[in-house]
C-alpha cells in the first residue's frame, strides 16, 4: 500500500473520530467543499443501451446529479445524442435494407477510416426508425433495438420535468462530439447548442449545465459567442502503458483533432502541465481528465523485464496492473480554480486495477479522498453508495 494511501486512510479515520462529537459535516476536499458530483456517463449505460431516454431516466431514478449526452448532428441539422457519428456501432441500421445504399466505405472521422452508416447522411425522421443497441458486448443485450436515439431537446425536456417531479436540480453535461468534423460537413454544433441552452433559460454560471469538448476551439467559440455556462476541457490518451505506468498516445487519441488540423503538435498530456492548465483556465472552468492522469497504473515486471499475467487469464490488461502514487493534477487544477471531473468509472472487474480487488467502490473512494470534484460513472448507484 502506497504512503499516500496510508495517509489518506489515517486522515479519513481521524476525521471520522473528530466528527462523532459534532453534527456539522466536515468539508469535502473538492474545490468548493461540496460533495463530488455523480455524472451519469451516457446515462445509466451500465444497465441500459447508452444515450437513450430510458438510460437517462434510469440514471435519474438511481440518484445521479447529472446526465451526460454526447451530441452529433443529423443530415437536417438536429442535435442528437450519440457517442458515434457512425450509427453502425450503436444502432441496428445494418439490418435495415432501406438504408443499404447509404453505407460508406473508408469514411474519415477525425482521421480514422471507418465503414458504416453516418448520421449526417440520415434525417432525424430516418434515424428515429432505428433501434439503439448496447455497444459493450459484456453488458445486457436484451434491450437491443427497443429504444430510440433522442434529441437534445428531448433530453432538456426530460431533465426539466424530472427536476420538478423529484424536487431536486438535475443537470445536463452535453459534449460537442467531433466538432471540427461536423464543421467540415457544414453541420456545426456550437450555434445549435447555444440556442438550445438560451431557449431553456440556462445561459448562466449557476445554471444546471456543463458543456464539454475534447477540442479547445469548440469551447472557445462558444465562449466568444456568449455562452456563460460552466465549460470543461476533456483530456484523453490512447491507452495504458503498463510497462512504464504512463499512457500511450496514438491517433486519433493523441491530441485534439482541431490541433491536428491546425498543425499544433502538442499532445493531450501537455494540457496537464502548469502552462497547459493555465491556458485552459482562460476559456474553461474545469477539466475532464482520463483517470490515469490522476491515479497512474503500472504492470508488474518479472526478473526478465516481462509483464506478468497476475490473474493467469492469458492476457495482460488492467486487472494485472496496480495503482501508483497519485499525481498532483487535482491540486494543480484546484490552485488555478479549475474543478476536476474524472472519467470513466465502471463496475466490471475488467475495468478495475488489480489492487481494487474487483471492488468498484474502492476505486471511487480513492478518487473521492483525493478531492475529485465529480466522476463520470456508468453505474451511478455504485458511485453514490461509495460517496
């Protein structure tokens, strides 16, 4: 067990003892001293097909503070919730003969060549005929095809109605997905998102809205056009480097696509340096980093320098890696007044480092003790239980 983890446990124990004689709750180590937010990543997507009204509703029923839709555009310019412009990934479009002629080969999405059916080739009415399917084969499949893709406006309507019904504020956390890609198609996302937020009466820092993007230019454009809600710069990487405890950087996950197109050769990792965070502070209110930027993970090497298969399942993956000493990223961001919302937390053992012993709450607890301001979770009930 690392020194910092021992220290965290001692601190927590002392706080619990000190708190026994008082009814005043101790402040959280978050930026604002409030409890960290539970953000339902694509809805309660651990239970139901992602980005559907049903998944968002379940997340709300489970107690999520925030629901998170990724936004892309239809052919007729309507913002819909989907992580993928390629609808072959998350719908049953491949089974629909009426759309067979719309299939594209080697279509570039942020420089990655894909085959399939793309949202910009179908109208909203056509997309509404499709059924959404689970994108993770290890998740429940019995709901495939039963639910529909939803629009941003339908999500806003749901959140407003449920906030009234439940007597608590539920926030939305829309992401401009592949914004440069959509701009190049003549289907920019930003103006439509700003309009929807204005019509909802939510254009303020105190509104139940966070807007996020991996591309700085998208956030900057919306800020320049008068969007005043809290904005979040997402920070990605390609994968884990279990040998070094670092991360790998390969296209299209090495840098924001707008940086790629403009010839900016910096990587996502440059965003977490002091100069990178200071730059983000000029246009955003928080950061959304991938978890290993906060708690690195590293594999175990044998005497010959080979990665060990700790659980003897024939492959080297996250379950064979242990957490390392946390970085200073949360403290560095907080010093600049930036909040930190980390992604993505999941329940399944295959998504957990070895030293969490298959317990997803152990992972949440470590991040909460480190002062993270929010977590993107696909199982919001587990996050809330840990919190």
